[in-house]
């Protein structure tokens, strides 16, 4: 299992529009082969900051999503609200954790 963490800053004033756009394209991500779970959170102190948490069964599954038509739908829906490109990192569980 691999956890993708994306730190997303949206344009000030577009927070609600971003949430609506996310709900509109979430299925493009959620229906991807190899996806285990997806969760979007919104900052409390910084309302323009969102964190996307996606569990994939492998890095290859994530890359297959990035290479698919689903990604174009996903990015096309939420991308216009980005203040800058998201910061994305991948994590694996610590043994015994």
C-alpha cells in the first residue's frame, strides 16, 4: 500500500468552488483501478489549503491513473482553482507501525 499526500493551495475566494469542483470529479479518481481510499480535507487555520489523501495499492496504480483519461477529467475540474501546483509526496507504512 502507498499513501499519496497532496498539499493543495487554492486561489483565495475559490475555496467553495474548489470543493464543488472536487465533488464533481471525485468519481474520476475514486473509480481508478488500484485505488483503495480517497479523502479531501480543508485547513482550519489556512482555509485556502486542502490536503488530499489517496491510498493506492501500488505506485504503478497511481501512475496508471496519471496516464489515463480519468486524470484529464480530474485535473481539468479542480486545476483551475489552484494557486500553484500541488506538492505531492508518496509514503509507505513503517514496519510494525
